[in-house]
C-alpha cells in the first residue's frame, strides 16, 4: 500500500475481483480445508479493499494476497481459541445437573405446600392471586374484571403472598 499509486475505480475493482478471486479461493480452501470458510475470508478481504478504494495501491493483487494470508492466520488463531475453550468445558457444564431424588422430593413437597396454601385462601383472594401470578394480569385488569378497586386487588395479593410465604418452610431450617 503506498501513496504513489492510483485508487481503484469500480470497473478496475470488478476486473480485479474476477481475476483474483478464483485463485485466492483455491489457495485459502487448500490451507483451511473448507470452501465456505475460504469464500467468507476472500469476500471479507475484497470488502475491506472496496472500503479502502479511496486509498491508493501500487499493487492491488499483492495487497490482496498479503491480506488473505493475514486473514487466514487470524481465522486459524480464532479457531484454535474456540477449540481450546470447547475442550476446557466439562460435561456437567453443558446441561443443568440432574436433580437428586432428595431434591425432587423437596421440590414436590414445596409445590404441594404451595397448592395447599393457595387452596386455603378465601375464594376471591385465590382468584385475584391466580389472575395475577398464573395468568399475568395486572392489578388494573383484575380490578376492572372483578369490579373492585386496585387497592382492594393489592390487599388480596398481599394476603395471598403472605399466606404462601407462611405455608412454606423457612429457608433457614
């Protein structure tokens, strides 16, 4: 890249692309063993050249060759980093851990206790709670649907949440 050359006009760029692309593709595909990766790299190099077309190049084919070599090296380095990272992942990091039988029993107990607490609520309080927590309705929507004030909805929700919290075992236990 130098300042004494000429900038690459569109027609010359198109001719350069047609002439140089096939050879660059073969060279990169041979080094990487992947035609799709080669196509991506060569396309990216030509795009960078196009973006720099306001600059001047003494020898555009040489610039392309050097740029493609650098891009291949960058690609190989990036693949090595990804590969090393993937090798460092332990099997238990791929998926969530399988719960133990004790954890399953504890979760089922908590779910049963929650169901019992909700079923023990007065009917209107239970209805408000389920509309909000299960069906995702806002206090305003519930108030309109049940023809009560938002303040009353808030009171029902406070009672329901307190009853659910009281119905569950303490986390300190």
